C-alpha cells in the first residue's frame, strides 16, 4: 500500500469511526464538513507528514490553524493511527510524544499531556479500542491498555491494564475484564490487603491484651471490661483486696 493510500485509508477509517461511535452521525458527508474532531484529525495527518519531512514550521502553522478553527490542539509530532474519533473536541490537547492506536474515542476536554517531570517520551501511549471520557487528564509516559475506559473527569497518572475501567482523581481501576475490582479481590490474592488483614488481627489481639492488663490494675475500670476474661480478673482483684482489708481489720483489732 502506498503512503498516499495509507493516508487516504486513515481518513476513511476516521470517517467510519465517527459513523460507528456517534449515534447522532447521519452520514459521512455531514461528518466530513461539520465535525470539528474529524477536521482536526484530517489536518493533523497533513501536519504530521510535513513534520516528518523536515517542514516543521509549516506543520506547526497547520496545527495552530487547527486549534483556532476547532479548539483542538494536536502537536504535529503526535502519532495517531487511523480510525480515531474525537467527539465534540473542544479543549482536547494531544502532546508531542503521544501515540494513539486505532478505534480510540476521545471526548471534549481531554488532555493527553506531560506531568512536567519527564523528558523525551513524556506523554501517554493509548492502545487500541480505548475510550477517554470528557475532561479526563492522562498524564506522563504511561500506557493505557487496549479496550480500557477512562471515566469523565479522571486524572490518570499510572499505567492502566488492558480491559479496565479507571475513574477518579487520581485514577484507580474500578473494573477489570467487566468485573468490579471488589469482586475480583475475593478471588485473586492481594498481598497488600492480606497484610492489612494480618495487621488488623494483630492490633485487635493487642487491644484485648491491653484491656485485660488495664482491668487487672484498676478496679475502677470495671465498666470498661465487658469481656469475660477482664471481668474475672477484676473479680479476683476484688476478692484479694477484700481479703487484704479483712486482714488489716483483724490486725487493727488485735493492736487495740
Ligand atoms: C467510566 C464510564 C465510561 C463507565 O464505564 P463502565 O466500565 O461502564 O463503568 P460503570 O458505569 O460500571 O462504573 C463503575 C464504577 O465507577 C463509577 N464511575 C463511573 N464513572 C465515573 C466517573 N466519571 N467518576 C467517578 N466514578 C465513576 C460508577 O459509579 C461505578 O461505581 P460503583 O461500582 O461503586 O457503582 C462512564 O461512567 C463515563 O465516565 N462516561 C463518560 C462518557 C462521556 O465522556 N460522555 C460525554 C458525552 S458528551
């Protein structure tokens, strides 16, 4: 396939993606002339070509024009496969070292950017069939695995495994392979959770021991000692004290 054909097919794939992913899309003609997201990608294909062929200034001019016309800012160096759909699009920012696979859906307000801490490859890689919801920020040289979904408004700073749903700030995996992560935890061993459970048990045992000890040395804490063991200790303590008192009374009488 020639490069020209490849470019044509990428644009054709973008058109098809818009048809498939936007329930409001009526026909490709309408998409071609009215969809900002499609226009931004179409222009990016040219900007990217110029960028890779040494005409970086021209590439930047095209991308600046795209931003003015559509509100979508794509660095001309970003590598974007065919079949991507940017829905609505306003406020989308795609950084220089971003790589996007095929069949990806991106909504308005999405940033695929850097954290400011990395150099070189400092932007995310988005694998095939990913959906990035409105306003989500995916930051740093991380990878969003194929078939994953990023929830609206999330801030994702770590790699996302394939087939996952990530939501929240910072983003956390709430679904994996269409199962809630809570459900998965019951089936898969999680060393961190196991360690927490072990520590909780230990803390409970220490608390019990402390309670018994404090009961042993303070008869005034009788009300706090609701466990049988504690109560027994107090009873023994009281009997002992009574015995001591009786002994002291006898001694007093004898002295008199
Ligand atoms: C993430 C999303 C894609 C749903 O993915 P999903 O795999 O079907 O996940 P679910 O709907 O089963 O949600 C899983 C959990 O995440 C929570 N959740 C979903 N989206 C969330 C979000 N954006 N922020 C915080 N929590 C979210 C759900 O409440 C649910 O929690 P629960 O298990 O405690 O009930 C969807 O919620 C979303 O954010 N869509 C936005 C799409 C968009 O941008 N539209 C703009 C059109 S213009």
